[in-house]
C-alpha cells in the first residue's frame, strides 16, 4: 500500500469521466451494503419510484385517476347545476304562489261592500275633478283662440297692405315689361315680314328652276325611251339571228349525232364479229392444249438430243403470249360501258358545251370521225398456228 500511494503520488492527478466516477461509487456502495441495508434501500427506492410515478400524467394509473377525477368533477358540476335549477324553480314557484295568494286576497278585499262604496266615491271624485279640469281647459282654450284670431286679423291686415304695395310695384313693372315686349314684337313682326318677302322671292326662283329641271328631265326621259326602243329592236334582231344560228347548230348536232350512232352501230357489229372470232380461237386453243396434254401423258414422248447422247424432256409451254394477252386486255377495256357523266348546271354546263364544241371542231379539222379502233385492234392471230 505505501508503494501504491507513492506510485499514485508520483503519477499526479487523474481525469475521470462522470460515468466512470458513478460506476466506481456504485461498486464501492455495493461493497459496503448488507442484506438489511439492501432491503431498506429497495424500500426507499420503491417509495421514491412510486412518488415519482404518481406525478406522471401519461401512465395507466394516472389516466385512470384523471378519468375518475373528470367524471367526479362532471358529476359534481351536473349536481350543482341541477340544484341551482331546482332552487330557481322553487323560488319561481314560491313567487308565483305568493302572487296568486295576493291576487286572491285583493279580489276578496275588493268584493267587500265598504271597498266597493269607497271605489265608487273615489271614481266620482276623479270624474268631478276631471270635469272641472276640462271646463277650465275649455275656458283657457276659448280665450287663447280669441287672442289668436285677433292676432291673425292684425297680421292679415298688415300682410294685405304690404301685398297691395308690392302688387302696385309689380303692376308698374309688368306694364313696363309689356311695353318693351310690344316694341320687341313689332320689331320681330317687321323682320318676319321682310324674311317672308325674301322667302317668297326665293320660292319663285326655285319654282322657275324646278320647272326648267322638270322640262329637262322630261326631255331626258323621252331620249332614254327612244334609246330603249332602239336597243329593244336591236336585241330582237340579235335574238332572231341567235335563234337562226341555234337552229343551224341543232341541225349540225343532229347530223353529228346520227353519224355517231351509225359509227357506234358499225363498231358494235365489228366488236361482235371480233368476239365471235376470239371465241373460236379460244376454243381451238383449248382443243390444242387438251391434245398436247394428252400426248404428254402418253409414254415415250421424250426425244434424245445432243451429240453426247443425253436426253432432255420436252415440256409443253402453252399457246399464250404477251401480245395476245395485251390485245385481249385492250378489247375488254374497250367493251366495258362508259361511266355515266354527271349532269352539269349553270356555268359548268356552258364550259362543258364549249369544250365539247372545240373537241368536235378539232376532230373535224383533223379529218372527221376516226372510229373506235386503234393500232392494236387487229384481228390477226399471233399464236403461230
């Protein structure tokens, strides 16, 4: 131990944390505790814990106590309110009962003969007093009315005198204003007379101008009427010429229609002959194709070819070619009926008529109707047979 103390003295001061110091103190305290002191400490700590937990507001026990306290306070408040209401109701009932008793007593008292006679005497005295007061009031009112009438008469007399003097002044002013107004009216009448004379002179000049304008307008109307008559005659002549030209045009159109129908009929006959020839050719092709197929199916139809003695099988390639297929396609297109043209109205119809006339004129210039066939519409058979 002396060596440890010397070593510790030689080491100097030591810095410990608060947790280390608390741990060391706890170890020393545990070393010195006996079983009896341990029970006391536990009891003391339990009491401290209970006292501290009793002040906590968020525990189950505290919540239960708070609820019980709240219920007790609410019950006490309700009981206090009920008692106050009961006291108020009892007081109101007592007051009502006292009022009823007092009213009944007063009614019984008023029904006695002595009180009735007293009330009658009191009413009579009140009536007599009121009557005397009314008589006195009527006398004062009459005297006041007499004084007011006299005052009104004096005021009216004074007002009449003032009004008469004012009326005299106003009459003089009115006479002066009337004289001035009369002079002004005479001057206005003179001015209006002069203006009327000037207006009449102007009207006479305007009448002369209107008559001259009417004569000129009548002459202009006569000239326009003559011009309209001349234009009507010219229009009638132009209409006649147009009708004559239209008749000629219709005759030409009828001739063109007849020629077109003849050409159409000729084309239809040619087309029928072409279809018959095509049907015959198709029948012959089918017969030749059937014969070739039958010959190909027979044994020994292979022929040896080449110098090396090798044999090649000859296969039938058919009778169709591109030229005949194209020709048939053109013929089907030509035989297909044309789509119906829409009916045109107004300016569109006029433009279509002009276009048709130009096309016909161009065809006639080229050389008339060329028919419906083309360079490819020949009846020759290109099958090679």
